[in-house]
């Protein structure tokens, strides 16, 4: 009796999870239930200031032409930019996850790579955000009568998908910075200005270049963090192609040039000097990029770079619309 009373009962063993050879068919692994925090993390909130900044600057530039604030159109432009950014983040999660690119990443775990959410679900959510962006964009076109911009919107969504999607994603061949400069800088800023003022003043172009450079800087910080993992899986980002030191130099240039642009703008709009306050976030980001010892520190640099872009945009809006 004594011996039997001390007998320990072992917990039932869990069955091993069988995984398919096709990453897209991998079942959900045994893990804590997915939470709202996980979904919010997948939206990558640190990147959203990059969607807001061009709309803020573009709206300010539009008010140089038409002093009236077309707030409905401005908010619609903001919605399109944010929805596309979130859509890009989810489709990147899907595409990188099924390729195995995110299996050993340094930053926060992705939904697809972690196996906690089925890849198809992540893809559907990403495409749903693209669809919402398209619907809001259609509303802007109907309101403004600029039907040719439907083609611009379609190109934006297609480019967002093929950044990491498809058989030969251009983000894997050193062209990611070109994408973010064109679409998160030029197209987002100039498009916002055009649908509100139907003109593109010089200030809109200058602001578009600045926001594009900040977007490229964020991408460089992200890819610098993942450089070793990207090399292992054959993802040839610009950072992989040029190396760490050159990436740090290019990142610094991308962070500094917008403030040189602001100094030029300040010759006509003195309030633009306030954009220098954004360096309170920008300088620490540059210091981290040059002095980091662990890749995880670059997550902080990425967030600070995004905040720099947003603060910079706010100062230029005040200069243009004030």
C-alpha cells in the first residue's frame, strides 16, 4: 500500500505534430493561443508612422495651393496609406514565412513562421487590407474625378505584393529600397497633394524625397538586423549585397539628407527649422546603428527612425499650412 500510494502518475504524452513538406500546408503547432496582441504585433505598428508622414506632408503642400483643408480627402488618403502598409506587413509575413526566411529571424516572431496561424489565414488578412485600401481609394477617385489614379492604385497594390510575394520577389534582389522610396515617398506624398490641390508644388516634391529617404532608412535598419539570417536563406537585400559598414553609411545619409532639405525649405518657411527637433529621435537611432552589439538593439533604432519621420512631417506641415 505504501509503495502504491507513492506511485507517480505521468501526464499523458502529446502526439508529435506531423509536418508537411510544403510549408504552406504546415499545421498549427502546439503553442499558446493566439491573442489580440499577436495580431497587433503582426501589423508592425512601428512602421505605421511611415504611412502617416507622407500624407501629413502632402496635405500641408496642398494647402500652399488651396488654403482650405480638404479633411475628408486627407483622412481618406491617410486610410489608404495605413491600410496598404498593414497589408504589406501581413503579406510579407505570409511570403517570408512560407519560404522559411523568418524561421531564424532576430526580431519579434511572425505569425506564419511561428506556426501559430495557418499561412492561408495570414494571406487572406493581408489581401483584405489591400481590398479595403482599394475601396477607400475608389472613393477618393469618385470624389475627385481623377479616374486615371485607379491605375496608380492598382500598381501600388501589385508592387506591394511582389515585394516579397511571387516566384521572383524583387525585395530578394536588392530592390526593396527602390520600392519604398517610390511608393512610400513619391507616390504617397505627391498623390495626397494632387487629389487635394490638383497641382504639385516644389514643396511637395521636396517633402516626397524626404519621406522616401526615411522609409528607406527604416528598411535598412530592419535588414541590417536580419543580415545574417537573410544571407543563410539567400535573401539578397541591399544590406546583404553591400555589407554592414556600407549599410551604416547609407543609413546615415538617408537620415541626414531630409534635414538638409528642411534647411532649404526653411529659407522660405522659417517654421521648418522646427524639423530639427526630430533629431532628438534621429540621432539616437544613428548612434544605435553604428554602435549596436546585439541585433535586437536595431529594433529600437527602427522605431526611432519611424518616429523621426513622423515628427519631421509634423514640422513641415506646420511650416506649409501655418
